[in-house]
């Protein structure tokens, strides 16, 4: 590694961490001013505010905007050294443009690996701590009053609940059906109401009837009250998309397989979260290539011109990503393809811009 490599790496990483640290402080100040009334009203401890909330908020914020600030950092300092004719001197000294890119790739790879680790292991842990603090001192407990819930709780076993209230743990119009390997219905359980008993870990059933079919024989059992075990807990009804942000890589994969078995209608949203955790770190490399190619040429307008075009490209990337994710959530596009489409398109753009960059 030569002096020029160390120089570029220090400029790249230094600009990145300085800019994101500066914005983090600004965001924390605004967030504190918005939530200070809640902290005072609910008597949140100072240590909890600092260590449980804001110290765990910083990794989430840094990772969320890492690819954006990577792009801005590259454009800012590369445009600056281009305006000072340093790049012309480097290329005139016999260093090829591809060799000039080496420290950029090295820095981007470091930031990409850091982002991957944070997304899959560090942030899920910090989110748990941060959101537990929010539930206690900022937000009210989550209530779920979803309607017409269908799920598969084990192979061949399907349940339906017309409505479920997570605050009272009571469901209305419950049914459970069991099918054999040939796909024939042999068991059906219906009730007007189910309620979770947290002490016994059982469901209290009200006004139920059970039908069992064996060949040509059918039996019917009716009753008013029944306490029974079902392979189902209240947590199954209160899963929200934000919950998966507290799961690390291995927990998320297990959860997705379980939701796939249940036939969850939110499976595309969970898959989007899974694929984003790898696609976003990869975007760091792509945006670095675009940033260097864009800002390595000395132009009239200087740093301001480069920053303006770079920020426009970055926000177009974010917009493109959000639109493709909406199509994936609606089932129109495969979640993996939807997450990677922006990277593919901007990767092609990066290759084109590399060819156009000064050599």
C-alpha cells in the first residue's frame, strides 16, 4: 500500500464518519426536543435515555444512511482533489485509473462489511433494547385488531379467526381444520370465542362444536366451555413488520420458514427485509464507483455541481428502491428481484460511467 492509498482511504473514511457523526448529533437534538415531554411525563431515567435509547439509536441511523453518506463522502473529497488537479497529477505519474480506484474499493468494502454486520447482528440487538425503552416511555403498547386472519400452524392444520384483539387476547369466530395427506378434511373445530389464559397456557373456548370424519362416519361434539391446548400463542397474532428488525440473520431465516409454512400474507415483506440486508451493503460498492466516476473530472461549477448531481442520483436510487419494494409487497414482483433491481440498474450505470471517466 502506497502513500496515495493511505491518503485516499483516510480522506474517504474520515469524510464519511465525520459527516454521518455530525448529522447524527443534529438528528438526536431534534429527536430529543420532540420527545422531551414524554421523557418528563413518564419519568424516564437519564441513563436509560442515553444508553438504552440514543446509544442504540445511533447504529440504526448510521446503517440506514450509510450508502447515502458513502456516496456523498466520495463525491465531496474526490471532487475537491479533482479541482486541485491532484487526480491529473496522479494519472500523469503513471498510475492507471483502475489502480487509482483500489483504495476506494478497499474503503467501500470495509463499509459494506460493516453495514452487513450491523444489519444482521448488531442492529437487531440494539433495536430490541431501544424499542423496549420506547414501549415503556414513549409509545403505547401495540394493539392488533386485525380482521379475517388465516394461517397454517402445522402441516395440514389451518386456523381462521375473524378478529383478534391483542390487548385483551380474545379472538372472535375461531375455526381449525385438519386435512390428511390426501387433502381430505377429517377434523373441524369451530367456536364463537377464544381467550388466552396466560397462567395455564391454554385457550378458553366458548360455544364450540367439533366434527370428526372417519370414512363414511361423522361425529359431532358440542359444548359451551372448553380449556384446550392449541399449537398457537397470542404472539402469532401480534407480529408486525417492525418485529423482524429485532431478529438477527439466523432468527430471521427461521422466522421466514415458519411464516412460509403458515402461509402468511406478509411473507413478501419479510423476504424484502432479508434481501435488503445484503443488497444495501452491496449498494455501497456500486455508489462508490458512480461517485468516483462522476467527480474525478474537473468541471466548471466544482464541488457544488458534483454534489448536486450526486445527491440527485442518490435520491433517485432511494425512490427507485421504494417503488420496487411496493410492487414486491403487492406480489407483482419477486421480493429478491425487487430489492436487487436498483442495484442492477445503477450497477450498469456505474460501468458506463467508469468507461466515461478520465483515464
